[in-house]
């Protein structure tokens, strides 16, 4: 195929109609900057050829000019083997069209035009979503959009078919044809029924495996367990039946019954004996009780006699005690009265002494107060004189008007006046006299005689020198700014004058002296103030200063006078004397207090003794009465007892009872010995044991019967299910499954081997018929990458490139190399197609941008070589890059 | 007296070697054999049927299995069936015989669960059964018969199940051994034995009846029963084998090396029985065939003959394939399929290749696939 011309209108940025023409047979290049729309050219060719003219896909809408709904109109002229064709289409229009002009001028319109084009160029009808790589077939691989050129051509079904069609015509017999494919597919299908792609079992194979495992590991073990259960039940039943036979055997039961009857007879005898023993024991207790009663009566009578004797003794003793106590009571009462009056006496004296001490303490307080007053008065006096001096000094200080500020101002004014004067003097006219001393007296200056023969005078104002007998000389000094200077001087002197006057001094020197005097006075006043503070310092409740102190002294004095009046004293006595009297009075008071305590102690002791004697007397009296009453009561008791039974009668009765008791004891012992031989407890234990044994046997039989019943029920439930048959069936099924599994194992291996062999053989065959493609790529590749080899799989994908014997992966090649190889592959395909008489042309959009100059040169050689057979159109924005190619340059012209 | 001697009904037997459909038929036929024995007794005017053990195949049958033979026997009220527990259905407490007793049996069925004399035929004869009480018994259960006293003119008939010591097919069997001289020692007119599935005469007075319906490829014989006629206590019995079986189990081992052999085998198998549908055949084939011949073998033998037989168990693991040039040409003259065939042929012919058998099968499969595609 050779593209000859292309026309665009309303296609993206080409709104006005344009035409690209002048395509050469071989290499063509269309330059243009990025925004120029060279990629639009390829889009236009693909859209024109491969999209249906009636189509309204999104892809087509993108072909419209920006912001416009104008209908794109495209046309292309191209040559095939039989001559020139022209195809025109209008898209997205109310009346879209497709027109194909055939060599010789015949024209086909609409769908037939598109169908004819498909047939001639060998591509498929686009789908609902418009043209795709699949529908474009080999053209999708040969006409590569910008950026896609780096990747190897993606061989979709359509393009592969095209290439295969080319190849099979040459080596078709080798490939094995459609029937070979049919066998491969059949093999894969059969294998696919048994295993998945990774070789994992599926379908019936998986079923067989699963079922056999299930049978072997679950169902059969479960059935065998069930079988065991039933066997165990049967065993259990047999054992239980045996058990029952043993339990119902009569011999043992009979023996037990006999033993039980015997034991019951024995028990009767033993129980009778026990009753006799009980009766004997009751008789014995009765005899014991009677004997005990008579013994007690005898004892009671003896105790009464003893009690009477004891009470009589008490009566005698208490009578004596009462007499003694009465005598002691009288003596003690007298003694106690004396002691009480002694206590009162000493208490009165102690009171007097305490009061004397109290008064003396008050007097001593007065003496101390007076001392304090005298001290304060001395201080008050000194503070007063110091205060007077402070006041005087303050008056003197106030009289001096000079202070630090006024002194400073005077000194500054004096300096300024002096400065003014000095300035004037500096400009004065100097008059120097050199006068003979004898003539001195004849000369005056301004009326003043000269002071010496060499006097020098500075003249500021007009001066007159009179020389007696000679005349006068007037000197008129010419001083610049004289008036200003004069004014300054006068102003300064006036200011100084004013300040001095205000300060009341004659000159600055006096001012300084007066200020120094003021300072001295101030220091003296400070000293006097310190003295005042020292004598009248103040304290809490008393302000500092002589006035407050004086008021304080006054208050103390008043307090002193009041206290003196209270104590009826004219003046305070001396402190030392008062304190001595106080000490003596206190000592006396203490001595008297001791004496009071002693007297009180004596009185308390006396009272206690008195109470003791009185209590003893009362006790003796009470005891006496009680003892007397006891004697009388006991005598009555004694008389009553004897009246009912004489002592002799009682003694006779007691002896008789003692004999009866001895007899009863002997009888009980005799019966007890007999009873010991027949042990009732043991007999009862035996009866209990035998009874329990019988009950147990009954229970056991009952239990075994229920066990048998249980077994029978369970066996009855299960025996009918035919567990043996089920196991046999399961085992049979397992055996058959395993047989089938062996068969399927082998089947899978057979099919896998067959599949692998067919695949390998087909690959080998394909490698052979791929040779034409590889043959065409190889020279180019060797030119580009010396020493490189190529592998191409059955889908025409370049799978590996060997270089210098090493096999680097294609992916690892640099981006540039990858792209170059991709371009080579396209060239080889195009060449192959052209050789087979099929239409082909290569369009490269912005390809080879990553190539270095050396590689670029080689690629140019290859492109040039390839262009001898197939037309190549290069679209690029890099004019400089392709300058060395020597291709036909195409331009876009307005129509 | 006249009676039918049979044994080893093995009701409930499961057949491992055959497919499900065949098994169902075989099981049904075993039950039908009982009816055939009953009809035989009727025809032969034999009022007794002695079943010498193994009525059932398992000692814990399902209820249905348990009752099926009983119902078959009930249908012949004029015949008295004497049943003896064998090693497959030994009499154990609460076992299948107790189950049967509990369910209640028809009057024409007599169980012999205890050893001891049983008068039959009025008092003209005494039956001495030797039931087995466990699967494997070391003692000879017939021993007691020696000590049982009967009037001289009474016919003594022994009924037992087990192996005769000298004649057993496996000399290793040590249990359920029976003394071959028992008939003499116990003065028996006839000793009816069960256990061996193939009918066998041990002596004039001692017979194995065999199973009425064979059940294994190793029992290459017809199913039969015995008609026994005894004139008197010391007379020799007249014993007549009579066929009652339906299916025949056969085993055939042949060598096949070419189309002629295939044809011969076809003819031989077709000649095995007039009614191929009653034959179960275990066919063991060895030899070598070309791929073309193998296809013919599969079609004629595995296909057609297999369909004609009740069941064909084909063992062809020793039947090799020797592909010829014509075979390979038949697949393809060129192309990758032919290349794969050549490669497989190489593998199949290489004794060192572990996959050689698989390769041979794969090649055969390729051949078949190709033919199938060609036919399509």
C-alpha cells in the first residue's frame, strides 16, 4: 500500500480544509511542532479507514474541532497492487457518507464502500464502541500512535491471522493444519474434564478421590464403629443373661433364709434375758434409794445437835464484846471534840498571816512604781532640752536663704559676667606707659594717677590721658561689636546682682560661706534629733517624743497617788524594806498552814476510831440476837424429829435396809452374767446383714433384668439395619472407587503426556514456520545490535534476544533499544506482507526519540532498506533528528 | 427316603468384581435359586431339603435380607426345609437365628441350632445336625454323632458345614475341620456337607452339594444341588447332581498377537455358552497389537462381546501396543501431530523410559482421537 494524499476538514484543529500530498514510494517524513497536529494526521488515517461513517462513538466525537459540532470530512488516496483508490467519509453529520473510488473510476457508496475497503485492506468490522486494536488487525500493529511505539506490536487475533495466512501458504503442511488443532483441542478438553489448569483433579476424578477418601476415612470407620457397638451390645447381653442365671440360682438363697430364721430365734431369747436384767436393776435402785433415805435422816439429826452447840457459843462471845465497846465509845467522843477545836484555832491564825502577806505585796508594787516614775522623769528632762536645741537650730537654718540651688545659680551668673568682661578686655586697646618716674605725678588717666612708670592700661571706653602741663591725650579705641559685648556684660552683671540681692549676700564668696554655715547647722540639728529619740524612744502603746513621755509619766503618777490612798499611806516606803517584811510574813503563813494540816489529820483519825468502835458494838449485838434465835429453832426441830421416830428406832431400820440392798445387788450380778453370753447386738447385725443380702439379690436381679431389657431394645433397634451388609457394600464401593482412581490416574498421565507432546511438537513446527519472520528481522537486528539473535513465539511476539551468547530479557533492554526492536519488528512484518502481495505500510508517530546518534544512523540505514519494499511515513516534531534520513518531506497545504 | 441336599446360599452377598447393575441381578438370582431348589424338590418328589450351612452371607443381615429366603421357602409348603447355621451365619446368642425364632417361622422350616438327633420321616430316619456356634471353630462339631445311639434300622443322616481335612483347597485352613471318616465312625448313611461352593463328592456317603448359584470367577462351574435317595440304614445312597444355577462365572486367559487372534478370541468367547447373557467373564489378555489392531480389539472384544456378556472384566494390562509405520501414517504424514506421534513412539519403545507404558497409551489415544476426528 502506498499512501498518496490525505485531506482533512473539520478535524480537530484543522477546521479549514487542508491536504497532505506528494507521498513518495519509500520514506516520507512530516515535520511539525507538537501543537501542529502531526498526531492528528495518524488519528485521521485510522478514523477514516477503520471507523464506520455512521458511527457516533465517543472516539469519533473527539475528532470534531474543539468547541464545535462541525462534521469531520476525511479523504485519502492510496495505491494498491491494482491501482489507485480514493476513500472519502463524512462523520457525525445528518447525512454522513462513505465513498470509495476504485481504480478505473468506479465508485461505491455507503456500507458497500466500507465493506469493500475492509476486504481490500484486510481488517474487521469495528464493534459497537468503534475501531479497536482487534478490529484493525495488522494495521493496528503497523500504524503506531505516539508513545506506543516503544512496545512490541501486540499481536491481536486479527493481526496474527494475517501474518499466519502469509506463512501457512509457504509452510502450511508443516504446521499440521486444522486437524492438528482439533486433536490438540480434543486432548485438552478430555484433560480439562479431569484436571484444572494447574493439574488439580476436578469433575469425576475429584469426585472419585473425594468419595474414596470419605469412604475410607469416615463412612467405613463409622460403620465399623457401629458394628463394634452392636457387638458390644451383644456381648453385654450375653454377660447380663449369664449374670441373671447366676443370681436366680436357688441354693445360696435357701441357705441365707435358714440362717436368718435361726438368728431371729436367738434374738427372741436374748431379748427375754434383757427384760429380766432390767427388772433386777429396778429392784436394786429401789433398795438403794430406801437405804439412802434412812442414812440421810440420821445425818440430819446429828447436824442439828452440832448447830445448837455452835449457836450457844456465839451467844456467850457476843455478850462480852458488847460490854467492852460501850466503855471505849465514851472515851473516844471526848477526845474527838478536843481535836476539832484545835483545828478551828489554827485555821484562824493562818488566815491572819495570809492577809498580812497580801497587803505587803501591794505595798511592794507601789515602791516599784515610784522607782519607775523617777527614772522616766530624768529621761523626760534630757529629751526636753534636746528638743529645745533642735528647735533653735531649725530657726537658724531657716534664716540662711542660700541653698544648693541658689548657690549654683549665683556661681553660674558670676562666671558669665566674668566671661563677658574678659571678651571685652581681649579687644581693648592696650596703652603702655613708659614714663620717667619723675614725671609720674604729672600724668593721669581718666583723672587717676598712674600707678607706676611702666603701667599698662587696657582701654575700652574713651580714655583721657592728661599730662600736666602738656595737655590731654584722648584715646578712642575702635572695638568691633562693642555694643553687643557691652550689652552682654551689663546683662550678666545685672543678673548676678539680682541673685545676690535675693540671697541677701554681697558677693559670690559670701554666698558660698553662708551655704557652708547652713550645712553645719543642719548636721548639728540631726545630732539633737537623735538625742531626743534616744531619751523618748516610744514603745508599744507609747508614741516617741517628749510630749507623749510626759503624758505617760503623768498617768503613772496619778496611779501611784490612788494606790497610796487605798493603802492609807502618805508616801511609798522604800522598796528594800518592804520586800524584807514581805518575805518574813510569807514564811509565817507557810508555817501556820502546816500546822492546820496536822490538826485536821488528828481530828480525822479520832473520828475514824470512834466509828469503828460503834460498828463493832452494833455487829456484836446483831450476832447475839441471831445466835439466840438459832438455838431456839434447832431445839424445836430436834424435838419434832424425836417425836416422829425415836433415834433407836431409826438405827434399827437402817440396818435392815442395808441387808436388803446387798441381796438385790447380788441378784442383778447373776442375771447380767447370763445375758452377756447371748449378745443381742451381734445377732441383730447378722439379721441385718442377711436381710440386706436378700434385698441386694432382689435389686441385682431387677437391675440385670433391666440391663438385659436395655440391651435387647438397643439390639432390636440395630440388628435389623444389617450393619455387616452395609460394611460389605461400603468396602465394595471403596474397592471400585480405587480401581476407578487407578484408571483415572493413568488416564490423566496419558492425556498430560499427549498434551505435552503435542504442544512441544507444535512449538517446534511453529518455530520452523516462524523462520520467515525471524529471517527478515535478523539482518536488521544484527545491523542494529551486532551479535544479537532473536526468538519469536507462535504469537509473533519477540520473546528473547540473545547477545553474545548471553540471554538478556527484552524488558531489560534500554527504552531506546526496545523501541528500535519494536520498529524493526514492524518493518519485518510489513516487508513480509508486501512480499506476499498483501497491502502494508508503516507509520511511525514520534518514534525513535530515545535513540543516540550512532544508533540513529543505523536505524536510518535500516529504514532506507526497508522502504525499498514498504512505504514508511514518519511523523515527528524533531526536524533536526531526521535530517540525515533523506526522506521525502511532506507539507500541509490549505486546499 | 429322598431329599435334596443344598448349601451355601449366601443370601445378602455383595459382589465386588462387578458393577452395580450386575450386582443387583446377581443378588436377585441368588434368591431365585431357592425357588429353583424348591421346584426341584417338588419335581423330584423329595419332601425334605437339607441346607448344609451358610444360608446367609453375614451374621448380622438386615431385616429384609433376613426375611427374603424365609418367604421364598414359605412358598413351598409341601417341602420341609432343614436349615443349619454355617460359618457365615453361625448360631450365636441373640444372633440372626434367635431373631428368626423371635419373628416366628413357617411350619415347613426347621432350624437346627443345637447338636442332637432329630427324627424325620416319621421315625424312619434321624437327622444329626452339627451347627456352628462361631465363625471359626477348632473342634470337630460332628464328633458327637459317634456317640448318638439309634435303632439299627433307622437311617442316620449327618448335616455339617466345614472343610474335610484332606481335601480342602487350602491346606492351611485349621478351623471348621471335619473328619473324613465321620460317616463310617458315626454309622451315617449320608453326610451332607456345605462350605465348598463347587460341588464335590468326598466318598460314597459324603458330598459337598456346592452353591446353587456360583458367585466368583474362581468357581468356573454351574450351580447345582444334589438329589439323594437312600434305601436303608446301611444301603449306599444314590446321589444325583442336578443343575439349578442361572449364571456362569468364567475366567479366560489368552494371548493375542494380531488380527487373526482377535477374530479367534471373538469366536471363542461367543462359543462359551449358548446364552452369553448368563456368562460373567474374567478375560485376561496378553500379547502385542498394532494400533490399528488394538482399535479392532477394543471394538470387537471390549465393545461387542462386552455388550453380549452379562459382565466382562477385562484385564489388558499385559496387552502391549506396537505402533507400525502405517499406524503413524494413518495419524498424519507430516505436521506437528505426526511429530508428536513419533516422539511418543520413541518413548514407548525405549525400555529405559519410565513413562513408556504411558507413552504407549498416549500414542494409542492419539490414534483414536485422530480416527474420531477423521470420521467426523
